[in-house]
């Protein structure tokens, strides 16, 4: 477009995104090295080699456009970088202040809803239209209110809550709707837990899983080092307009055509199930492991895909149908939540203390959502235990869940 404008004798600088645009490079990371010394440096080197021309083009774009910024490789995945760094809460044009909003080319853009910011994932064409100042059209959505009360019991994580809400909201058929969480239970959740729930919006089918702005959002903006004047403007701006959240007000339910309630005190601790029982392995989505294994076994027989007792044996391992070969902590939902990641580190510490080791057939890796995760795992002294189990940091982005684990471990490759 700039070339065309130049040919017309005009200033090419008039071609410029009309809204701020941030491009986060490391959305997907190919895992070339895992469970080896310094896998992140080795994987990063390969990614730079593969994508050299792309990176050069993006660097040119940084200097060519004033409203286009690039978060370079090795920093983090788009939705977590947005939560921890890019989002402003409130924007301003001179003396006019207005709420921060965005569209992103990632389905998990909805993570930012946990910070009280309206945003969701769109396609590339819609995003490009938005950059050029065109509106993003959509039908006026139905809004489903979810009234939360109570508090999570000890041992119940934000992931447990997110999966429970996902199960209930799927039953409520909220596809294409805006879901808003409110009530005293929502107000008591920290932003990182709200973000975990909001990030799951694609899983329960909603366009958004929104938490209104409140004091907790303002505190999070301050704690993550946002511009002081920006975080100061967020609170008065939202207080003067009906944008903020009131923990007490059930009257907010009147604004919604449909509403559901959830008392978070009903969340069951897994440790409360009988010791050694199969029920202890039942996840919050209600899929029983024993039933899953039986159905998996039956399906293999029905499809005639091999003999179940044919497996590869070595001194310590065996490989058969249903064997787990990839164990990845990757950057979709859980790796944005400090309490869940610290719990993973504590579990690794206990496992190492008891002499447990990962099966050498399993390709294990850790790809946090940002360097912030690495910082607090290092400062708490938990990173070495994850490393010992083979969960060394391989990068900061989405890996296995988008099909980029590359090759399996060598002992199992030939058999596969």
C-alpha cells in the first residue's frame, strides 16, 4: 500500500495502522530438544535459523510504522504477555478516557477478560480491517450472567474451578454468547485465577468470559509495573461510569436475559476421595479414568489396530497401546497461573525426594507462558526439581497442543 501511495506522489507515511498493534512472535514453539542440557538455548537457536527472514521482516516493520510494536522471540505467548504487560486497562486521547479493548488472532485472547478488558479472538482479515480503522461487525450477543459465591477450599485450584465452570456452561449452551462472572465469589478471586477461567471461554463456547473491572484489577496493573498514571486513571474512570464491579450487588442480574449460580464451596477436594480409589483419578470434567481405559481398549479391538499384548520391552520400560509418550506443561491456560505452576514445582520436589523418575520413553517439556514463570520458579527454588524430572524449559509459547512436539524420544521412535 505504501508503494502505491508513493507512485501517486503522496507521503507513504500516511499508510499507518489507526489503532495500536502489538505482534507477539512466540505463539508457537517447535520443540527440537527436550530433557537435555539447556534445551531452551538450543531450541531458540534452531527457531532463529528457521525463521530468520520472518524475523528480519518484522524488525523492519518495527521501524517503518509508529503504531506497530513487536514482542521479540523468547519472551512469552501472546495472551499471557498481553495480560502481564501490554494491556492498559484504560486508554486516553487527550482528556478523553475510554476502556481498553482489543481483538486478537488467537482463540485464547479471552484471557484478558479476567482483567476487565473486552476482547476476543478473530480471523486475520477482521484483524487487518481493525488495523485500518474499520469496525468489527457482530450481532448484539446474549449475555449470560454467572453469579459466584463462596471460596475455593484448600487444595482446589483455579484449574479445578475452570473445568467445573466449563462443564456447567457447556450444558447451558453459551456458544456465541457473552458470559459475565459477578457476585462476591468473583470479587474474591485474584486476577490470575479470573484469567484462567476467562482463558477457557473457547472451551465452553462463549465469545467472552468477562470479569468486570474492580480494585483487584487496578492492584494487578500496579503490581505488574504498568504506567503509574495509567493505573491511577483506571479506578476513577470505571467508578464514574457503570463499568465497575460491585461484590454485593445481585441486582446486576436484572441486566441479563439468563443467569446461573455457582457456590464455589461445593468444589470437592480430590484428596477427600477414598485413598487408592479410582474416584481419586476422576477429573473435574467428569471423565472417569477407569471407564476411559475400558472404552479405549474396546475401541482398539473393534478397529483391529493391533494386538494389545504386543509391546516393546527394555530393561525398565514397555510400550503398548495407550502408553503415554508425551508429557508437556505448555502455555495455554495453566502456565499463566502462579499457584498452579508453584503446585507443579512442589509436586516435582516431592517426587524427586521419593526417588521417582519419568519413564525414559516419555518426552517431557516445560513451555511457560512468559519469563515471569521462570523467575518465580527460580526464586522459590523449585525449578531444579522440575529439571530433574525432565521438565526443563524449552521455550515460551504453545508447543504440544498445536502439534509441534517434533519427534518422540529415541527409545520409542522405532517401535512407533
